[in-house]
C-alpha cells in the first residue's frame, strides 16, 4: 500500500538546493572543457557583459524557471567556426588556383621550349640543305671548269681543229640558257642528228660531260 503525505517545505528546499548544486557542478565541468574564443568565456558568457541577453558576440541567455539556473548557447563560437570554415575553403580555393596557374605556366613553358627547339631544328635542316646545294653546285662548277680546261688544252694542241673555243662557249651558253628558261621540251632535247649541234658542240666529249654532269642532260 502507498500513503501520500503533505510535502515538507524544508525537505523540498533541500532537494532543490541539491539539484541546483548538481547542475552548477555539471556547468562548471563543461566550462573547464571549453576554450574561450574572441572575448567569450568557456561557458559561452561574454567577458564583462550581461549574460541575460543576446550579446554583441552572439551569445543567447536561456533561463531555467524551475531551478533559477542561467545557461548560455555559444552562438559566437558557432559563428566563428563557420567563418573559419569559410576562410579555410577560400584558402584552399586560392591554393588550387595558384597550383593551376603554376601548372599552366609550366605547360606553356614546355610548349614554348618545344616550339623553339622545332624552329631551331627546321633552321638547322634548312641551312644544311643550303650548304649541300652550294657544295653540289660548287662541285659541278669545278667539274665543268676542269672539262673546259681539258677541251681548251686539246684544241690548242690540235692544229687541224678549226672550231674556236669562243664559238663553242657561245653556243653552249645559248643551249644552257634555253634549257633553263624555256618550257618548250625541244630546248631540253639535243639531237646528234642536228648537224649544227654535232659539228659545233656535241662531237666534243668535254662538252658532253659538261651537259650531262653540270646541266642534267641524259644520254639516250
């Protein structure tokens, strides 16, 4: 069986005091575990301010009517955490932009180096080709001079040769100039059946050598 008795005011006061004391000890333990942030105490109170209203830092006071204990919600710390998170995100974005700019700069430098090396290679090949052409032309000129000197020596020692070296040279110059400047195929074909060409030009082996090796004519 249960019996109901009238509450004892002294006992009620003792129980309320014990409960209030327990709440205060719990709050004190939470205070010790928290770290002050920007002028806000570990318990969320504004240092030197009024804890019963919303402070400038953003701490809101909440009252417990039953026990008369006032606690504060650490809205300032929450706001600062949010700002710190935004700052970290901005720093991370800035770092990513810097890394991308650095990567693009390196890629551009590589591309520029590749382009420069390619241009240097092209210039080197062009110069090598020009040198080869010059050397090839110089060899042809030297060969033609050698053949011409041999022809001059042979005609000078042959008393029965009537054709003068000057006439041969003038006709050879005409043949070479027509072959180089005129598109008509007839100027690129020298026939031994042509009596004028044979007697004045093609019957001399030195002239034929000049035409074949120096001017690109082929014997058929």
